[in-house]
């Protein structure tokens, strides 16, 4: 068959038209006619806020060792409810709409937790006994029979912290099916923050691990005996549950199965772009807690501080949390329409002296402490961020807390407020002790501190040896006795008192300087079994005072954090807690 | 030839092994992966340290750990088995997954900039070589070196300050002040003065024309509030089309070839008709459709050239095909501009279209055009920053190579036999001048994936560079090794490709086995 030129052309045109219409978009230009289809609900009511975070999201399980990254915890704070939260004053505030808890017995310490009726995961499954029991099983390390030295046994649930619950017995579930009673083998001061409902729903973990349902998981937990490092057992069923819990919730993309990111809080994850952003929308079912204003929250991961500031200026983000530096602060201060929030963070640098070697003599320690120019150190570090900043005067209490205000006048820190070279020379009485100071040479603040301390101490007759180590070595050198003094930092949890004996208890793992004082030890022994706050404060003050009196060393300064928000966002405030700026996200509103 | 390739590949594998060992050792020595845990005071600190030690096998000495890693990496070589194991990061995410994503982001970021830098750089180099020691030559050389020597983080921050923050503020109220018009026009006059050749009088006239032209355009843009709702419209497209037709014909066939010129002009005419015809179709555009349309457009152009015929059909087909492509591109651009107001008023954009961060606006929902503009507004600044800095290399290389070629005997021969200057430059000199650049280009394409660490950092792109630097900060060895593996392989492969391409392009170079 032959075709004419015209019919060929028509044929080609027809085929082309067909091909084009086949690949045309099917939504017939909807995006055109309705430009703000997706977001107009947001604009009309509660508004939309975009927040910059430094680290990208990696896991829906922020309770696990690998998932325990600040951003995961913050997303958990937005999407999960709990029995309590910590406010910007570092007080534990119960959430009564979620559930209640009460101490039923002081000795042995027994606490009953009850979740309110109607509180549920976003798939409709109530938060009940299974979740409560599973939370305990994970956070208690009850089944672990690992022995690090013998290299036998297993750590089942790799929980980020087992504080407190490691001292508890297998709890009992209440008859209402939504309460649990936890009994501690020893009184535990921080019981209030020791237990909470974890991120991962028990029914999801159970089915993912191949168990029949949540009840099967409850049964498994109740019937499996406690782990014993002396006699490690193979427990395949528990192992498969632990494997699911340890790894299945780690993801940087939105899982296909909605069960993997259930919400029990005000927001639920709606979209995730790996390493770039995450979008949270309101959880429609949520009514067990403060009512939130914002309809949608976008979290964008921006590591660079300058990029965060310029993003805020350009309106790409509304709230930023850049790494604090004098430059960042200066560029933020130059912006219009921006509120800056500054405050003390929970980490502090300190100088510790060994209770051995050249510092065995208390007078030598005290003489050295007298020479430490804390004002000059503050001047060269944090005062650039905050002109009002002062040195920290307590080993135990964080700046700004009531305990700090009460303790600093009486704990003996006043003696070291000013550099006293004369006093130090007198105490040394002509001796010229050689002091090796260890610090991380990769941390500019600590290099500054070392330089200033060395200069000042030499005036009093000390011979200072630079024991600075690179960033990858100094950590391992802690407590090895290869130095006489060390400058480094602690990050405190802000709430609770059990951290105190870990740092200052006789022979405890993080007590690197060999401090061991009878009076302080007695106070600490009482402290960890005391639940009354006023008494806790009193006991902590005793320890603090003993630290100064025996010449433990000096706290130098507390780090400063900087956050900023566009002034169109109201209700934002600084908090030193791990949640940081998010701590009161339900109070945020977008001004019209 | 085959022996040569095999030998090179074997050498590449050995280099890769040696280099990866060194990088692994350096990474292991660069820091303490347990540092954050050592400063922590949670009660189960020792368990956590133990867990991470197990995860990263920290209790095994680094040289032995390297071979464990190598074993996992070697399993990637088994085809279709999906057994690739490059380990996982400290946060428990698999490195293969991290790499795939980071590569996508980096390619998105760097491709446009590299292509533009190559095109513009080579053009500038050729032009400045042809006008050696002219004001234009000095001007371009000066600018190229200026940009070359600027630190990119600084350029990027400045670009954001003025190109995004400042420009967005301007867009909110797009009134061009008189001062701005005068200054821009003066700059334009200066450029015209540099570009024009001939006597001082002629160049001054060109400068005056440049001044008037720029002033008129800016005035027009201001009056019509062009920046709020940009677009070309059929008139501008027609004028631009005729300009394109003349320019392309000049380069490909010479204006004396009337058939080629007419083919190009006819294509422009068809393009104008098509402009009206395809508008409803474009409303439903998908990427596939645009690709098909582009192919159809070029085919139509080629067909026009074919039917116009003439003694040298090829020339007409080339001229008309290229013109058709550029015409289609102009129409596409116009269609994007038509969607600009919709994009700019979208409540995700909030009237500040040029972005400073990332590769897309989160949760933006729209058709092909809206999403296209979104990508454009995000890539604009990083592309400019990267391009400015790599322009110098290409323009200097191509200038040097072109200068060398223009002094060759065969150029003199070509002139002597009476060929026109256009033919001499385009056919005899230009093609040969590109040969040395093949090495440079091949190598740069290999380096694309390595990413632009600082640019990624400043523009918050989560590409290869970010993956690398982030992992280095956390002393997280597996992602570092993953990035190194990819960039290392690409560098070696493209090095080989460059050598092979060179021998194909230049028959004088023979690969010796």
C-alpha cells in the first residue's frame, strides 16, 4: 500500500497527538487553577511554622541507643504524649489529661501509673497495659544477661538509658487493663522521670516480631525469667522482639506502613524528605493534652549557622536554633523583625584536680584553685555571647535554678571568686609543684581556659606542664592518672539527682579525680533514696560544699544557647532542656 | 587497545585498594567515635559504649577492621545479588541508602552549573582568543580571575544576601529606581563598548546604543511591572526568534547561504504558530511530554531544512534544527514565566520566591510548571556561585588552546585557499581547539559526584559533600568510606575515559598497549 505525502503527514501528526495526550498530566491543570490547594487550610486557621534543626531525623524510636539523637527526641516530643514533661524552669509537670501516677508506698518505693481512658495511638488502638509493660521491659534492661568481660550473653533492648528502672521488679498490670504498678528494690529519688511510655507501640512491635498480638507480647514479658549474666540463656522470641525494637523504627523516609510512625500526641508525621525536611500535621484524634494552635510544622535540617540565619531572614524558616557563636549573635542582632532567645544550656566546663600525686595535699589544691582566673576565662568565652554572663559557682546546681541561688552563698565558692595570687603563694609556702593539665586541644574554649590558667598559676609558683591532647585521645585518658588537673565538660540532665553520685561517689565510674569524702558520700547515699525536693536540695548543697572545701576543682562556665524566631511567631521561649525551643510548642501561634 | 584498558583497570583497582586503606586509617585516627558517650553521665553508659563498640567493631584494630569493611564492599561486585554491604552509620542507617540519596542531590546541584560553566567558559575563551589583547580580552580575563580567586562560601553568602533576600524584597514592590536604571545602563554601555570593534567613534556609538537599549528595557520592565508577572508574549518571541535565526545561520552556514537563512526563518514562523497552538497542551505538561515536544520540534526544524534543500542540505538542516530547538526553548521559558505569579503567591512561598536553602520547598504542591519554577528558584543561587568559580578554568584553557590553533599552518592554508573567516574559525580552528578540553571536561564530569562540600554546606544541600563532612565530624567511618569509594571509582574511570576519548578525537595520539 502506498501513502501520499499528505496522508503520511496526517498520520504522523495523529500519532504524535496520541502520544502527547497519553503523557499529559491527568490533574488537568489543577495546580494552576488552585495554587494553594494544599496549604489554604493552614493559612486560614492556625498557621504553618517552619523550624530549622541542625541534625537530620533518623529514627522513630528515640529511646534506643542509635535513635537517641536530639532531633529524634524532639519529633517524639511533638508526636508522643507522656505522663509528664519538663518545663523551662526544669520542673517536672504532670500531664493529667494523659494519665496519672502516684506513689502507693514509700518503702519499698512503689508507683502506680494509669493511662486515662480514650488515650490511643493514631490507629485507634488504645494505649494500655501492653504498652506500659513493654515500656518497662525496654527501659529496665530486665532481660539482659550480657557480661562484657566474659563476652557472654545478650543485651536485648539497646535502650539509651536504663536509669532507675534497672532497680525495679517485674511490674504488675492493673485490672482495668491500662495501669501498671512498678516496685523498686531500693528507694530511687528520680522515680518521676525514670518511667514513661516509650515511642514504640507494643501492638506494632508484637506483630512485626511475628507474635500473634499485644497479649502475646505481654505474656512473653511476664513469663520470661529475668536475665542472669552468670547463666546466659538463648531466648529467640525475645530476641526477635528486641531486633524489631532496636532497628525497625530507624528510617529517614516515611515508612509505607503507617503503623511504624503512629502518633499519640498533638502532631503526626505527614511527609519526610530524607536529610532535608519533615512535615508534621495535627493528629485529629488527639484531645488528651494542651490544645495546639499550629496546623502544620515543617522541620528543615540546616547544619550551617549562617545558612540558618539567612534562611530566617529570607523567610525560608521561622524559628532557628543555630550553634551559638559571637558571629551568629551579631548577625542575628542586625536583623529586623526577629526575636532572639538566649539562655544557659545544660553543659558546663570545669577544672578538676586529682586527689593524688602533686595535688595530694589539700593546700596545694586550694592554692591552685585560688589562681584560676575564672573571670578572664568567662570574658574570653561566653561573655561574647552574653555580656551579663558570669562564671558558674556550683558543681551540682545549674545556673538559674532555685538550688543554685540557695547554694552559691554557702557552698564555699566565694573564696574563689577573685584570683588570689598572694593567698596561693602563702599556701604554697615556697614550694613549686609541677602540674600537668590535660584538655582537648581541638576545643578552642578549653585551649583559652588552659592558657589563662597556666599563666595565672605560674605567678603563684606553680610549674604548669601543657598536657593537651587531640580530640580523639583526651576522652580515653580521663581517669588514667596521666595528668594532675583536667579541663573538660559535663552535660547534666537538668532534672533529677542520681547524676550526683555518678560523678562524685567514692569509686564511681565517672569520678575521675578520686574524690572520696565521708560526709559527702553519706549525703549522696541519702540523696538517691530521698524523694522530697527540699531535702534533696539540702543534701546536694552538702555535697557541693564538701567539693569546694576539699579542693575538688572549680566549675568554670555554663554554655550559652541561642535561638531566634521571626516576630510573626508568638509564644516561643528558650528552654535549657533537651527539647530546647520546642518545650512549649503548643503555645506557639502565628500572628496575622 | 584492549590490553591497554585492562592494564589501566587493574592499576585502578590497586590504586583504589591502596587509597581506601589510607583513607580508612586516616578516618580511624581522626577522632574518637565514643567521645559523646564519654562525656555523658547516664547510668548505662558502659553498655552504650559497648553497643557502639560492637556496632563499629572498635575493639578490633583499625587495619583489621579495614579488611572487614573491604569484605562487605567486595560483595557489591557480585552482580544482581543485592548483597552490597558498605556498613551502616552510627545512627544505624545503611550507607548504600545514604549514598544513593546524596548522589541524587549532588548531581542535581552540580550538573547545571557544570554544563553552563563549560558552555559559557568555552565560548568566552574562544571569543577572547579571537580578539586577543582587546579591551574585551582584558575585561573577561580580569573577571575570570576575580571570580576564580573569590572564596566560595563568601560568594555564596553574598549571593544569598543580595540575590535572594534583597531580590525578594525588591520583588515585593518591583519599582526600579532611576539611579538603578542609570547605573545598569552605564554598565551595559561599558560592555557594549568592550564588545564592539572598530574605530573609537564606532565603539562610542555602540556604547550609546547599549546605554539606550538597557535603559529602554529597564524602563519598560518597570512600567509594566514585569517582575510581578513576567513573560515574553508573541511579539518578543517573534523578535527573539528572528534574532536566533540570524545568529544560528551566521554560525552554522553563513548568511550568504540564503536557503539556510530562509529555513531558519520559516522555522521561526512555524514556531510562532505553534506558540498559540500548544498553549492548551502545555497546561497539562509532564516531563515526558516536554521531551517528546522537544524532539518533535527539532524534527520539524530539520524537515524544513530538508525540504528547502539547496546545494548543501546539511547546512540548512543544521541551521533550522538548532533554531527550532532554541525557539522551542523560548516558548518553554515563556510558559514557565506565565506560571510565575501563581508560584510567587503560593502560600508556601509567601511572596519570597528565591530560596536560600535546600533543593525544594517542603510540601509545595503544583503542576509541572510550579514544581519546575521551584527547582529553578532553589538551584539559581548555588548554580551561579559554582559557575562563576569554575568559569575561569574553562575560559583560560579554551583561550590558550584556540590561540595555539589559530597560529597553526593549516589555518594559514585555509585562509590562503580563500575560505571565509567564519569557515576558518568554526570548521578548522574551533573543532581542533576543543580536543585538549575533552580531558578537562571528562575529568570534571568524574568530579561532579565528589560534590561541592562548601556550597552544599552553605545552601543546605544534603549531597555527597555533606555526607562526608558530617560523618567526619562524628568520626563515623562507614559513610566516609562510601563517599570515598564512589568518588574514587569515578575519578579513576573518567581519567581512563578522558585518555581514550583523546585518542579517538586526535588521530595523532595513539594508545600504546
